[in-house]
């Protein structure tokens, strides 16, 4: 009986230590998510402005530019998958990878080859474990992305898009990431990055109409300068959204783990007290039995 009590004490001690770790990680994620959300909000004005500029050039100019022209036949697609470097974030990375697998199946069903690009060690480990190839990987700092990384990714994808199919190039580019909607909701999302899809929305007022531009130099050179910046901003915005989603998922996961640890401690404490009470009862029974034997 004494050995059983010692086992429960050890379990209580180890679970208490784990609860402290969970609580610390929850507090760290909570403190960092405010900065991550602020970075997402700060990136919106630039992203919206460059999107309007690209849309104005593409929609008001009758030009044939490779970045906005739909190819006659799409034979190979690039898929950029953005996950996390670290775990302990619930189903965050698993949800993104599931969304990416669904996209890959859809593309292959359409007769397209898939060329995968990976951001984050979780996605890298996922493909390595299954002995599946990926063209390139970027790791480090997924919870605090840098614009230099987004620029490097954008340059690599644009280079692949500009390369002919026979030389290993791609005809379209997709991005799979987690969109941050709120502290409770983060949604795995797929966007097609290239060829550029210009959505002409009906304006509700005159102020919503895109202005008319005169281009100097010609519109093609304007697009050559704008579109790489547009791609970089879209990738960086996706990385910022993913970072905020990762921290929110980790905060929820650590809070849930801490609550479960508390429940386990209560359970082990109750079992320890029950075992101690049984031990005391047994000792009292032995004392009474011994006293009765002496008296008789």
C-alpha cells in the first residue's frame, strides 16, 4: 500500500511540473500574439494599395503579360505550404497539411503535376517521413516571419513561373496557409497566386471606383515592376496570418493542456488519499485484532 502511495506522489509531482511548463508557454504565446496581430494590421495598408495599383494596371490596360494571362494548358503547378517550426500548437500544422493534401489530389485529378515548396519544419518532417520530394524548404522564424524570407520565396516562385515547362518550370502557383480570423477561429486557406486573378468588383459609390491612370513608361514595364512586389506582399501577408494563427493555436493548446493537468492532479490526489485511508484502516484493524488476541 505504501508503494502505491509513493507512485501517486510521483505522478502528482511530475504532472505539477508539466503544468508549470504549459502555463509558461501559454503566457508566452499570449504575450506575443498581440504583436503578431499588430503586424498583420500594419501590413494591410501596403497590401491593399499595391493590390489596387496592380488591379488598375491589369484591368484598364489591354496587354498580354505572362503574369496575368491564363495559359492555354496548365501542366505543372507549384504549391507553397506554410506550417510552423515547432509543435505544441494543437492541430494547427495538421490542418494546413490536410488542406494541402486535398489541393494536391485535386490538381492531380485535373492532370497536373505538383511541385511542392515548404515553409516550416513540421511540413518538412511530414514529407521526409513519407519519403516525398519537395523542391525547396524554408525554416526558422515561422512565429515571427521576416520580409527578407518572403522576398526570397517570391523570387524563387517567380523564377519557376518564368521557366518553361520543359525546363522544370510551373504554369501556376498556389499558397496554402492558415488565415487568422479571431483568437478562436483560424481557417486553413488556399489562394492562387499566379496567374494573377483580377477581380473587378462593382463599386458602391464614386469613391470606390479605380482611378484612370496614364502609364509612363508603358503598362508592361509598370507591371514588371509592380507584380514582383505584389507577390512578395501577398506571401508576407500569408506568413503573418500564419504566425498569428500559430500563436493563437498554441495559446489554446497550452491552456487546454494545463486544464487537463489540473484535472489529473485532482484525480491522483483523490486516489492517493483513498490509498492512504485504506492503509490507515488496515493498520487499525490489525491493532484491534492484536489487542483482541492478547485479551483472549
